[in-house]
């Protein structure tokens, strides 16, 4: 670091990265709001001789977006330090939150103890401002080091490997830098690099731990990953605002940062590889005259052509390019893997082999010398094994804490979702995912080290330790299906005797009895890829039904007796579980015709696809919930049933319950109106074709080859509002047609649709055009859109045997996530395939009417 300097050298934070994209006008995060690109316009905040704590200010070194840096003297330890203070007028938002953020930053970084990360000696508050006392570094920046002279590629790679170890240490602690670049690496007087300037550090929930591992929360209750960043200069293309917005220096930013997507440690890996590429080849890998053109190059993976005459070997370039992949999952899973590849120079490795061979040949003549060589090699292996075990133990300890805290946060998040507090639930869920990702990365690193030890020293039982670590890793609930499968495959290579694998796949015991009748029953297994029934797993037997079954999704079918109804009971069994349930079976007399009995039980509610969930489905993370027993109509409420309801009403009330829906943006409309002589007219305009029919007349679609002729009175009623739906259910109840009839809750609807597992549609994970009535069923032809008679598509019947829970018309339900809100479920004849997914939900107002919105009725059961 150049002392008393404000020109971007050393610990100075004034770098504006003028050649960011070969255009000096492009602003970076280092420019404070309205400063015209240089922080030097700020008045001196502290003058020479000011005491900050016990530290004596010597001079100002520079200023950046987050704070001002001074050279200072520590009289107690008689040494020079760097002192960083938070800007008093930084960005927007209240000072208390900014102060708390910097204090958290300092505490998090101070926990790091690594030779390639700047040392934090102290943190405190001076006149309401947080300060950090840091290691004083006088060797300049990594940028200066690269620019000072042309260096051999091996020297550059060696330097960057040291830098990478600093980033890796931060990642293990759950810290994501988010703004790595050569100017944020300083060299000490001996030339050792240290990663600095964590002003944009992403404090994941994993990093926000006390020494005891307890999860800390800010007094304001804000998400721990939330940050307040400065806005760019007026006219700048980048926006530096809330979490998820564009943060970092554009030239080194990863695609996910430009796109506002979630980031993780692989984001730092991308920036690291940009810097390494630049150092090796003298230019950055992605071209762009402006931030926008640069963003296009980065997000599309459009790299520059390789300049001729380079002596950098192809294997180094291949390594760096993998770290620059657009899709983070295609990069190295952690930066340590990248560093291991860079350190494994195949040419040097061959030279070492030749030297070993030559040395071995020269030592053949002397047995004593040979023995000495073997012992030395053994000692070297033992040292490497000891190092691997030490690193593995450290990673495992941190991973276990983060995994357990992720589960705690997960449980709190799901409780908030189920308690009508979605905002709190989403905030806690984000923290849980962050912790789980950090735990996953730490486990992967530990498994890598243990695997290396097992390879070097196979006789010492390290295979078992590796297998145990993999089992712990598989205990992370947030793992994706692919991650879990990969973990299980890896376990098979270390699990001698398949002891742990067998435990993970241990049979479950299922015992179901019925009260008061012991009904005949059979168990069916669902195929894991389609979830369609694969036939009897066991033949008929009399309850109680007792079976030992592999973990998976099943449906137990109970046949009706003379006095009691039959029913289906879907269930997902986990490894080693003992599921014991006694199910009350209602008498046939209590179940109206056309209704299905759904016993009390558990099922999976929500979506496990986080990207679809947050971007489209409007639902919550998938988790297990329960319903009490209920009845649900096998079919959607029909126009015929609605006419019966209307005819029971006085003429002055009938008009307000007539189905109708005004033309929408797509031209759709629907109506039902009485005609003289007790007849009715039904009209629907699904797209640009109007169809009309009267009582006793057929309904014919003009542009259909299948199901062209229909009985419109068996269409699902549509053009009704939630208020109409409640009135209809009240009529069913008071008339005695369906005692205790009511609008279904979302829990009831989704359980009836999906059974117990996480299927996307009632019949499985794939929806073919012929399975249900949605936009592809009739090839999206305008004159073919429209409802079908209920029950026309049995291929998509649910595990409970219920029809049309996908497509045809949306069905009104009562929300379980937003108190007093109504939501529609199941999609319609006009929507595309993703909309039809069973977890999908769309809130509507109590007065909403539409040609695609109808109803399915539920009912409570009389007291047992």
C-alpha cells in the first residue's frame, strides 16, 4: 500500500475502475451518490490527531461507498493500522441500520483467521459511527502487482491460488464477497495477498452465528442478507439498491448479478476467474462498451476470441473458462476445486514423476537409501492425510451447525406460512435456504478432504468416515433431487457392506385399521416418475392391514361394505417409519351421491421447485400438513345443478345469482338466462366465437374433431363469484341435498388433487393434451376453446378418483395462506400447461366473475 495515497493503491478505496469496459464514463460501486465519480470531494471527517477509541488518526488514505479509511497508530501495541469508518451520509435508509450492518460485517470478517484475508483487530463505535481497526497493508494491490511487469503464467497462477484460498476461507464461514476484483486484494510488505473491502459482503444466514452457534437477529427484524447500497451516478446504467438488485463492479460481475438472481459462493468464483483471465491474457474475457453491452456478453456467455501468441497452456484456460460458465451449476461446486485444478500442473507433475523415477533408479543399488526414501514418502503422505483430516473436521463442524440452524429456520418459516404470515415466512425461508446452501458446500468440501485421505491411506478406516459425512450431507432437507441422487451414488462408493445405504432405504411398516368396520383392502404402489398406479402391491386382505414396504408413495384402497363407504388412502412412507392409523369410516347414509370421502391424513402442500414457486405458482415451499376428514364432489358443479339452485330462489334474488362474465381482454364471456316456459339459454364466448344453446338442444363446437357434441347442462358452471359459491353451498346445506356443504379450503382441494406426494398434476408429473381440457387439448384453435362435460377426461383423475381437478374451469377455494381471501385452483380450458399444476393458486376478489371460473363443493362430516 502506498502511504498517504488516494490513487487506488494499497488500502485506498477510491478506485473507480476507469477501464471497466474500456469506457471511463461507466460508474462503479466505488462512486458515492452524486460525487461525480470521485470520493475525494468529501470533507475530512476526522483530522490528524483525532482519537478513535485508543487509535490516533495519522492521515486519510481514501474513501469509498461504504466508508472512509485512515492510517492510524495503535499506542498500546505500538503499530500502524488502517482504520475504516462508516460514511455518515451513505446512501439512503436510517443510520442505525447502516451502522448495524457494518458492525455485523466487522464481526463476521473478524471471525476469519486466514493468512490471505485482511486481519480485523477491533470493532467499536466512535461518536455514533462504527469503526474497524484493520491490518495495515503496504504492498499495493493485486492490480498493481499484475501491471508492474510481464510475469510468467505460473507466477500469476501461484499468486491467484493464494488469493483464492482467502476467498475459500470466507465461503466456509458463509461470507460471499460479491465485489471481488484485483483492487480488492492488497499485498503485505512480504508480497502475500490478502482479500479486503468486504463492504458489499453478503452476510448469509450461515455467517450470522454467535460463537455458540445460536442464530442472531437484528433488532429491527430485517433479513440478515439485506443490504443498503449506494445508488449510481445519475444517468448510470447500473442500479445499486436493495438486495437482489445490481451490486458489485460490472466488469467482474457474474450473470446472476446482472440478472438479479440469487447469488452464492460461485458468484465470487466467476469474478475470481475474470480477474485471473485478465492477468493471464492482458484483457478481460467479456467485451462491452457500456454496462448494458457488457451485461449482454456476460449473460450470453459471449467470450472474446483468444489472442494469438499466448504461452498459457490449454489446461489452465479450460479451468478458468469452467469458472466463467453462465449457469452457476456448471462452474466448480466450490472455489477449492478450481484451486486444486490450478495447482495440479500436469507438466510439473510429469517432471516430478521423472525425477522420482530417476531418483529411484539411482537408489536401487542401496537398500538403506531406498528404505529412507520410502519412509520419507510415508511421512509426506501422513502429513497430507493429517492436513486433509484437519480441514475435513473443521468443515464438518461448521456444516453441522449450519444444517441444524437451517432446520430451525425452516420450521419457523413453515409455521409462519401456516399461520397466515407469508412475509415473515418468506424472510425466514430465504435465510434457511442460505444456511442450507452453506452447509451443503461445507459438507461437500469435507467429503472431498475425507475422500482424499481415504485414497492416500485406505487401511485407516477413512472410507467409513467419508460415508458417515455423506449421510450427514443427505440429511439437509433443502437438497435438490439431483443433489440427493448424486449423494446416494457417491455413498455407494464408500459404504462398505451397504450398511448406511440399507439404512437409508430401510422398509417402513404400514398398519391401518378401520372403525367401526374391518373392510377389505389392498395396497397399490405409484411409479416414481409418473405416479400412475402400477397395480396391486398386495392382494385383498381384511383390515387391519399390516405391510412392510420400501420408502415411497402408495395408495391403500378400502372396498365398501354393505353399510359403509369405500375410499382411497394415499400415503408417502419414509425409510424406517412405522405408520399406524385407525380410520373412521362414515356410513353410506351420510355421504351424498356424487361425493367422495377423504379420511383425515397428511399430505405435501406447496411446491418444491423454488424457481417456479417464487416466479409463477404463488404458493409456499412444499411441506407436510394435515386435514381432518371431509367430503368433496367427484365432479365440478354443473350448469344443471346451478339451474336447480336458481329455480329455488325468489325472482328478485335469482337475478343476482345468474352466472355471467363480461368480455375480457381475450374476448371471453358467459351467461345463463331464463326463457319463457321454464327454459334456459346458455351462452359462452371462449375466444372470438359466440356459442348459444337452449334447453333441449345440443351444443356443437365448430372446430373440434373430438368431443364436438356436448350437453351444455353438464358443463361446469362458470361466471360465478365467491359470493355466489357461498350462497350455493348454503342452499345445498339448508335444502338437505348436501348437509354441511361449504366452499373447499385450499388444503382440502390440494390433498384431493395430489393425494399425499409431490406430483405436479393429479395423475402424475406429465400432462398430455388428451389428459385434460386445457389450451393444447384442441390445438389452441379459437373456435375449439371451451368447457367439456364434467368427467370427460378420466385419464387425469386424482388418487382419490376425483375428476377435472386439472383444466376445464378454475375452482373457487378459501385461502389457507391469506386470511379471508379466496383463491382459484386447477387451471382452465384457456390456460397453458404450467398454469394447470396442482400447487398453482391465483387470488381473486369476492366479486370476481369470469367464463373460466367455477366451483367444486366440499362438505364437513357429522360428528363421529
